[in-house]
C-alpha cells in the first residue's frame, strides 16, 4: 500500500477541515441564526404590544377621567331633576311652597303624564296647574321658591286677574320632567310612612270604647226596666226612656222582647202619645204606643238585653289565574345575545298545582358582563280588572345566582320591569310575590319573563320550574 505524500496529507486535512466547517455551519450556526431571528421578531412583537398596552393604559386613564366627569354630570342631573313623580308628591310640593310664600292655594289640577323626546331620550312630562289667591309680593315669593327649588320646575305661563279685595287671583301653569324612563334607580320626592296602629285586621270589629258604652247602656236599660215595672204595679206606665239635657247619645241595638209571661206587644216607637195612662187611673186594659201592655195593672216583662251583632265573615281574597304553565307551545325562548345564549322550554310532571309545570333550561355559554334568557308569551295575556299583587311559584332545579324578572305593559303602552327574585338559590317550591306599580293603568298585558346573569358570573347553566302565575287583589 502506497504511503500518502506530504502534499496529499495537507490536501486531505484541508478537505476534512472544510467538511467539518460546512457541517458546523449547516447544523449549528444556521439554526441558531434562524432562532435568533425568530426571537428578535417575537421581541419586536412584544415591544409593539407593550407600546399598545401603554397606549391603552393612557387611554383607559383618559376614559376613566371622562367617565368620572360624566358621572358628576349625571349626579348633578339627578340632583336637579325628578327621578320619579307621583300626583300626591306634586300636590304636597306645590301646597308646601304656596304655604311658605303665603299664597292661598285653591286647588291643583293635572293632565295625564306624557312622554317627550329630549336629547334622544324619552322623558316623562307632568303638568300641574295651581289656582291661587294672594298679593303681588306673595306671588313673587312663590315664583322665587319655584326657581330656587332643588329640583327643576318650569313655569310655563301665568294667568292673573284682579280680585275685589285688591288681591290677585289666577293660575300658575307648571311643567316637570321625570327621568324615570332613563335611570335605573328612582327616588320618590316624599317618604310616605304608614302608622301600623291606624289599620285594623277586621274593620267590622267594634272598638273597645263602644263595647264599654254598650255595657253601660245595658245596665241603664236594666235599671229603667226595673223602675218601669215598679211604676206599672202602681198604675203608671212609662212609654220611653228619657235622656237628660246635655247627655251624650250612645247608639245601641234595639231590645229583643222576651216571650212567655208577657201579654201584649212591643212597639217600635218611643213616643208616649196615645192611651198610655190616665191621671189617677190604672193600666188594667188598653195599649201603650212604644210601651208594653199588661193585664191587671202588672208588668211581667223581664229586662231585655241588646242584640250582640254577629261576627262578619272574613273577606275572601280575590285572585285570578293568569297562566298555569302546562302547554310548552304557549311560550318561546330568546337569548341575549341572541346567538350566544341557548334556552329551551318543556313540561315537567313536578308541579305546584294542576297537571304540570314549565321547565326552563338555559346555557349562557361563556362569562359576560350581561346575559339573559327570555321566556316570551306567544300571545300576550291581558288582565282587565285592577289587582294589587302578582304571585308565581318557582322551583330551581339547579341553584344559581341569576335574577328572575317579569315585564308587563299597561293600557298606555308603558312597560314595567319587575324584579321577582335576585337569585335562584333555594330548594323546593317557593311563592314569589311582587306589587303591581300604583301608576300602572289596567288592563295590563303580561309580555315575558327573563333570567339574567351579571358581572361575568362563572355559573353558566340553569334549570328552573315555573308554575301558577296569579294576580291577587
């Protein structure tokens, strides 16, 4: 075997070095270079996102400042405007301002509240007319109090005329706007407190003072009957019970005549006219108007007692069944957002009354600031007569912190969103109750029920039974 020359050895070494270098570059340097390029690109992306986050942070601070300013403006608007107006509140307010200014109020009249579009919002407008009598200065004082009142009251116009007593008479026409349709939380102008002692469980029950008066009257009647018996035995008949001048009259029930030994009849009049008795004679025969006729000049009538009124029957609670939830075809479900909330309604044999109940199942799919599932009535249910309360039976199959609400519409087309429950966290059937708004005008229509989830709630699934929707008087 031939030995390699020195030149060949050098050439072979160079070839090995070149091959090793190529492999090193191809399998180590190039991948590292690519990795570094990817890292640089990722770093650039991160730096870009970081700049965006910084920009978002500054924008968020700017938005928060704007939101704070808008909140202050909203608070100022709520302080300067009415959030809820009732006629009784307007009467109290106008009468108080008139009394403070010395103006004589001769009556406050109203028109039906209307809705008016202002700044793309529907505000409720209430108008009031004050008929007054007073001096020029008192009228000015009243107008000053209207303008300086903490809530905005607009004076539309004033009609003034001279009175015969050198006073002014006329009418002040006022306009007041309510934000009830705009804001979620409303506040009444006055707080009306009920005195629990003012009400009685049974209005037909007699007062204790009346019972005592009845007992005193019964004792007096017994005494009068005894004295009348003594007078009859001596030939004198008393035809009526006298009342001393100035004595207070106490009403009582007529006496029931006793049966058995009494001969004759009892009249309904307390008159002593007719043939009551002759002077110096006896009452052995004849009749007495308003008194008692006896035989042989004697009176055997036992003292009579007042008739005690029977206790009236307890008043029956008037109620009407609105929906029994026994036909799933009468309802439909709609999610909000429409495509991102699932819901279904079916009939369950688990019921509170009747043959079944409605089983509402829903899935909010993901956490959101606000989601809801609506259960609508295929045909609106109308109730013509006025009732004061709405009842409904609910049984959560799955407990959830989701609120349950009911939407009704009155005859003016005004919608009321009524909260039945803030959560569905109990076991078994439970009757929920809500008062019908006092300003709702009948007939009213039941539009829909809905269950809502707020503030990115983590519980997304729900299952609830509905039964026995009623209205109570």
